[in-house]
């Protein structure tokens, strides 16, 4: 048995449903699938793709959806593949038909229309396969239309003239010609006319106009009134809901029709109808449709079947679109709340701890257009020890924003009663024990005893601090630490120690500073950071922060940051009285 395969790759976006429909319609034309089979494949593919967009959560690194079709004379098989999180929609209970919840959707249409359906997780991808048993194939339009021309009527020997007709009149010459007597020879290519008496249909549309439209020509616009049904004879039409040149559209190919709603209810057109290529159309007016065509039982039945199929497909698409809109609105609200929460946890831009003569401390943050989870802060754990932290929370926006406050609170509590490395380990265990949402925090932290200048520091996947001892040059101190917290529950961390003489400076920053890249792809990097700090005209904490941001702005050409930038600077003046 000969089997033919076809493949299509889609981007994981709402327009994927429409593109999949166009592809399936093309498959139906190529392999002469029955309209019922094409309709079933469209419904199943739409539901599967909708499930992927809503539930499977394709990762940003590979947000593609792949369709693979295999067709033979008995079956049509379709595989829908995505690289999202493992999710078996077949094992999920199907919701009621009117259940529009955004989660928990099963495969109601697939289970109804597919003859076989299976799920597998292969090579890190979800693979849903469905198989449909084919109905009787539709003959190719060209083959189905066999003109009753001279070739089918010729006799074994030529007819001689003159000859006598039965009514007694004399025929002196051959009065036949080779023109097809069927004035509308394209009728057989339309599914809506299949099975109807040919003569009745031919007589009904004999007076209807045939028009040609050039590529891009607009046939109908929203707000216009139309009392004509447009049958596509060749080429195809695009239907746009927003603009005649938008990327979001559906297509109507040869053998199909458009404009039925305006003809039926008399209301203005609601979309743009545009010629996608040079095409020919038959314009059937409302009187002809209702007074002649729909009085033919076969035409009326298939017309209603076509409308029913369109309503079903539209319902699926509307539900998927509404769910997408609801999800986008929810994500927008979560993002706004996350940014508000994050901003509330960041320190003021004015000098920190102005009453402490032993130190000079300042911080600045710049938040990116999207949630980056960056933060920095300085907090006294007791009267003589200052905890300084810079890092980023990773995960969904709102939970990650809330995690910032939790991280600072736990770390401050644990650093007050244990060495800094053990405090980070306690934080790590606390976050991994109660986290099921894939959240983590990368951070760089330091604990300064202001009575002695002793500085302990830990790098948990974010980068060690940059220091200048006394009046020396700035250098990044040797890294000591472990992985980001919240990832490995039993991870251990090491701390480093250095003593700051009076006049020393310290700077912690988020990775969004040094990892930022120019249009050329070159990162801001450590070298530019150290050069900016060494060249700062004012080595106060605020001066170091200002010099760093000025260098970054020159590098980025005032472009908004792609990631959150947080900078915390400290200048150690002198030991506090014991």
C-alpha cells in the first residue's frame, strides 16, 4: 500500500491554528480526501494546537509545533509534536462542551472524530498521533467534469448531409460545433452542488456574472452591504478581520464560497475579502440563491452542511482565541503586580545608613521592560554586621517577585546566627523544600563586620564582589560559593574572606550589568566595569554608582536595558568603636 508523508512546522502562536487549517485543506486537495475527512482533521488539529498553546507551555528556546501527515488509500494519520513540558492530553478528562476554563481541557473533538488516538513522549517532545479512516474519495475536479463535447458524441462514421429531420425539414450542412453545451462547466467542482441535478443548477446560475480580480484587489470591506454569494472558480480569496494586508487571515480556495452571512441576514460585511492571486469568481445574487438554488434539496442540504462545518470550526477558534486573550490578560496583570512588588523591595536611591559614620553606602536599580527579577539591598543583621546582597530571582514573574522578599528575610535571619556560607545553605534548603514552581535565585552576598573590616562573601551562581583595598585598584575577588539557591537541595557553599582597610570600596551588582551587550554583540564585561570604577572622579559610594552607570550608558548608547540592573556600592571609612 503506497503511503505519502507531508510535514509542516509552525511557530507556537495563535496564528498557528489558521495556518494548520490551510495546510490540511491543501492536503485534502492533493490526496482527494473526502470533505468530511478534511473537516475532521481540521477540528482535531485545531484542538490539539490549542491545547499546546494553552497547556503544554512550549519553552522559549523551541516554541515550534510540528505537524506530520501520512496518507494512504485507507487512512489519514496526523502527528502533532511540540517540545513543551510533558503533558498527555489523552489522559486528561474532557470538559463539558460549554466549559471555557483555561486549564484542564481534554481532547473532546479528537475523541469524537478520530478513529484512533495515542500519546507518547519521545526525545523530550510530546507526540499526539491520530488516525482517521477515509471516506470514499472525491474525484479530482478535472476528472469529475467530463465535458459532453463532440468527442463523446462522435460516431464510427461521419454523418452525411443533406439529410431529412423527423419533422420533414431538410438540413443542407452540419450545424453542430465543438462548443460545450453546458454553459457552466465548472459546476461539478463545487462540493455544494454535488449530487444535485445538473440541469437545475445550470439553469439557476445561467444569468450570474463571472468576474476576474487581480492579486490584492479588495472585493468586500467591513461595513459594506452585499447580496451576492461569491463562488471561487480559480485562484483563492483571503479573509481578513482587521486589515486587508494583515498577516492574520483565512483562505477560501477554488470550489468554495464566501459571503453567505451577509446574504442570509442582510447585515453589513464584517471582514475584508481580498483576491490572494488572480482569480475568477461566480457571483450568485440572493434571489437566485433562495429562489432557485436552495429549492434544490441536494443543494440545500450541502449548503447547510457547509455552514454547520464553518460554525463548528469558528466556535473552536473563538474559544481558543478567548482563552488566549484571557491568558494574556492574566499574564499582563501578573507582570504588573510582579514589577510593583519588585520595586517595593528595592532600596531608595538616596544614601543608605546616613547616620553610620563608619561607612558610606548607596544603591541604584534600573528595571528592564519585562520582568527580570533583579534586586540588591543592604541590611544590618545586628548592630555591627552589615549584609549586602545582589542577585536575580528566576521563574514566573509574580512568584519570582515574591521570592525576592522571602530570600532577603531568610538570609538576614540566618546570617545573624551562623557563618555566611551556612546561612546560604539554610536559605537553599528552605527554598527547595517548599518550591514546586521551578523557582530559583542566583545571588552574590557579603557580610561586613564594621568593627574590624572583616568581610565574608559567598557567590551563589551570580559573581563575586568587586573590591578596591584602601586606595588600590578595583579587582574582582576570588570566587567562593556554589550553585544558585533553590535548585539542588543538598548543595554546599564555601565562603571567602578578606579584610578591608579604611578607605576600601566594595561593589556588588546584578548580572544584567556585565552581561549586557551592544548591538555588535560585545558584552559590557568586567574590564569596562573596573575601568569605570578606577576612573571615577568621586570614590564615594554614590560616585562609584554614578561612574558605573555613566560608563554603561555610553556603552549601550542610551538603549533601554534588556535585563534588570542593580548596583550596590560601599566605602568603608574606619572601624566602628568596639
